[in-house]
């Protein structure tokens, strides 16, 4: 279980921001070499991210690098630069076919990183509609929605309710669940508006997303809250498992908790909630031991 509630994009061209990220409460840092970096500083940004990763100090935070597309002048060099560094995955933009995934895997493996998981960004109509055809590769670990580019490709508009993206978002969540992949919602551009962020997070969570990508540290706390579990929810999950296990010991197929029927599907969800809470607690304990 890896808690991935908040995934913060960190511009590779901004050294100061990368230093500050060592103390942020996000679950995942995505060092960005693509959209957040202008063409004239791509090489410099790559070197800066390499230096930041070699410097360490990011603690429990999962570290991912979003590289440039292999169709650009920088993509292959990006992959080669991070092949041997301590990162959790490489994130590739605008993936929309099995041929692209095959090429990505070959490029990564050619750099001696056959163990490295691959994350894919879904940002185009073709990517959404053909996701099931190419996201099933065992090296593909997670899917990331690129809603800003998707809105542009659709000639749509950004709305607070995102009703115009509902089909595309749910389609991708369905495929992710079918294939056993984690999937993360796109960014919320109005980063100073926490009310609209709350609406977006609640909607994404209700739809089934595992977490949300972010563009500003101010968005972390609220996102962690909505994509996490309250103390009350965790306690209820523990109680659910207790009555379920007691029922099983008595040879029963159902249990009752506070007047509600508990079946195996409720127990399975409770197990996930408890595992999530335990993973967060283990992270806190590890951090305390590292910084006594």
C-alpha cells in the first residue's frame, strides 16, 4: 500500500522550489521536465533535477520524473539521465497507443532500467478512447490524467463542475480498475481557490480516483484530507473487520455493525482503509526514527 493522495508537480527549472519540496507534506513529487520547462532551459532543468535527486533529503516522499516525449529532442536524454537514480517511476506525456508504450519500454530498458515502473499520462481523445488497448502492460504501474491538455484537445472549456469531462474521466477510471492500475486526477488550475479545489477533489474521489495531481503547495493539505480517511472512518473500518472476523469464526457469511449488514465486499473495503492508515503510520514512525 502506497498512499498517493497528493502528487505535486515540481518544475525542474526552479531550484528553490525543489529545495522547499523536501519539507512539503505531499505523498509524491513529480519533477517536471515537460510542460513546466521552456525549450531553452530543458538541458539545464534536467541537470538540476539530477542534482536534486542525488542530494537526497526527500524522506518518505515518492519521487517521479515526468520526462519529455521521446518524439522531442530531449526525451531520450531525459530517460538516460535518470536510469540509475533513486526514483520510483518515469512519467511519460500524451501516451495514446501500444506502439508508444512499446517504444517507451524499449528506451527505458536500453538504459539499464528494466526494473523501473512506467507511468502514463492520458491527455488526448485517442488516449482516453484507446486506453484499454495499451495500459495493460505489466510495467505500466499508474495512470495520470492530463485534464488541461484534454480540455484543449476537446475544444472544451474549464468548468467548476467538470461535467463536460465526466465521460472521459470515468472511462479512464473504469479502465484503471479493470487493469488493476492506480489512477490520479488532473490538476486544478485555480490554485488559490480552495473552495473550488474542494469541489474538484470531492468529485474526483467520489468518481474513484486514487489521488490528485497538484501545481501548488497550498493545495496539499486539503487534497490529503479529502483523499485520505478521517479517524472516525478508520475506527469504523477496524470495527467492521472485528465483527466480520467474528462472524466468519462462527461460520456465518454476514455480520451486523450498528444495525448495518456487513458482507465480504464491506470487509474488503475496510481492509483497504486499515492498510492505508497503517501505511501512513509506518511512514510517520520511519520519519521520527530518521529525525529523532
